[in-house]
């Protein structure tokens, strides 16, 4: 895969050095600007979606390079050994490694997973019971993100442009992951979550 991730890494390295100011990220000769401010806004969803989509397109149709899949992991997610190998073994075009986060995503403070089977972020009792079951398990879901393997028909969906129905929403639930996952569901593309792997989310404001 070509050097799509280098600008992202440079931006990350600059933020670690404590620099303050605008971040300009250039992908495919387009400048994507982040001027700081609130953590998640619709403009930031669009920016992240654009970057993720550029990464997918590098994997899907790169000149002179063929890849079997792409694997995207958020910068605050730490993987133990063999996570990618285990995800690769699953018979699905989109596979999520499940992690749990101490937060208020589900409406109150608890450990919540970053996968779901009710949009925009919820679970049937059967899904939640399967996610909480001990051991390493494969569970069919209808959404996820932050630790995602995409291959095969998974390339048919997109992170960007965001769905137009999200344009007026500033909720965290109107982000690029929902655009991608709803596109998968509409196309009948199977999504599977793998529980019990060594994945830690270093989440915090």
C-alpha cells in the first residue's frame, strides 16, 4: 500500500509535541483542515470519513499494488498479539475486534462495546448476551468501528461522503462509522464482531 498513512502519522506526531494550531492534512491533493474546537463536530466527522475513505481506496484500487484487505485501528486502541490473525480467520467481509470502554456511550456510566446491532447504537438482548459471554466468540452485528478489517465486498461501502441524512445532526451517532455500516447493511454485507481478544481502549477526553 502506498504512503497514505504518513500524513496521519505526521499529524499525530505533531500533536504529541504539544503544538497548537490548525492541522492540515493533504490526501489526493485535497487539503482537509481541522481548526481545533469541540472534539466531534459534523465537520470533523467529514474529515475523518474522508481520510478513512482515501485509505480504503488505496487498498482497493492502488496503481501497481494489490492488497487482500485493509485494517484500520484508532490511535487510542492498543492491540495484543494475534488480533489481526484471528480477525482474518472469520468468514465475513467486515470484521471488528471488540473492546469495552468505561464511558457513557449507552446513556449511563458503564463498560460499553464499540459494536452494535441496533442503529445508531444499541443491542438486542441476544446480541448483548453474546458480546458479554466468556471466551473468544464470533457474533454477527450491524455496526462497529475503531478496530476494523475490511476486504472483499466490504470495499463496496463508503465512509465518505457522509449520508446526507446526518448533515444536520451533531450527535456522535451521526459519524462516518454509521455511514459505512449502514451502507454495508443495505448491500447485505455481513459484519462480524470477535470478542475476547486482547484489545484495550485508552479512552479519555
